């Protein structure tokens, strides 16, 4: 499996912490989509993506995040993306998604 | 003066699990050519976007293969992705804005942002060729 996902809800910060390990592309994006949809159907709260072990993402993964964001932003919840590699951050900047999601170190 | 180039051709099944194989092959070719790490990352994303398009929009025949070619020059690489289907609409190239966020359509925009030259060539009735070029050095 080239993508592992671990999700934990934090009662303190009222958000989902999602730890990604591996690559998100056309093959693994569906797995991410299923998991994130499952989380927000349980609790429609903010999602913090932990990207320290995320090796690769492209438009297939970005598209999943956009789709999830559209569902939670109606409740004024956001997506935070933390600790991503510079090459991945670059993709968020090029696409303008750094203005939609919160990118943090 | 003869233009020296090497051509590498891959024939890949129309299956998502192989896109990462193409990325890795391309990364190894690009590193060999002397591209720096940032450019190798750019090229990996661009080729994956083009292959994703070929698989999701292009393939008529799920059991078949699509072709990818790397043409290695001294100063640049040309990457050609051949999709066999009806092709895809290559006009969606504006930067997404918050008000018109789309889940699809980012791929072409990303390819154009990361590569130095991009062409979409209609291959008669047989589909589309996505041709992407990246220069090793910083001249444009």
C-alpha cells in the first residue's frame, strides 16, 4: 500500500488530526477521499493534515481536499496542512490553494 | 550539426497503480541528465498529471496500454504522453479561485505551471498527445 492514513479526533482542539504516510496520486486518492468522508460524516469538524511523511501529492489529492473543504466550510470549518515538504507547498501556492487551506510549518 | 538525442519509450497499462512507476522511471532519467531536485519534482508531478489524464479521460480500452516517450537531449527533456481516447479539454487553464473551486481541471493548469513548454496535439482520430518540455538549465 503506498498510502497509510491515521486519523485521531482531538477533543481539545475539536479537530481531526490526519497523518499521511506515502503518496497521494490517482491510485491512492480514492482511499484518502473515503477516509476523509468517513471522518466528516462522524464529526463535521476542522481537519488538520500532518504531512511530515507525505512524499508526493498531485491534483488528484488536491481535488480530494477541495471536495472535503466544500463540505466542511459550510459549517465554517477549515483544512489545515502542516509540515509539508517545500515541493508540495509549491503545488499549493501555484494553484492558489494556500489561500484556501491554512498551510503551517 | 546533428542533434543528439536518446528516446526512451514505455508502454504502460491503463491502470492507476502504474503512474508511480512512470514517475520513478522519469525521475531516474531526469537525475541522470543533471536536473536539480526541484526540477525533478516538477517533472514527476507534470508527467503524473498527464498520465492521470490519459488513464481517466483517454483510455477507451481498459485492458490496453498507453504510451509515454522521453526524448533526452543535452539541454532538455521532451516528454510525450499518448492517450488513445477522445482526449480531454485542455482549455481549463486559469488559476482556481476560491469562488470557483473545482475538483477536476487542476491537472492541466499544474502541467503548464511546472513545465517550460507544453503542447496538446490532436492525434487525428486517435486521441491527444501531451508534449511537455523542461530545460536542465535556467535559460528560457
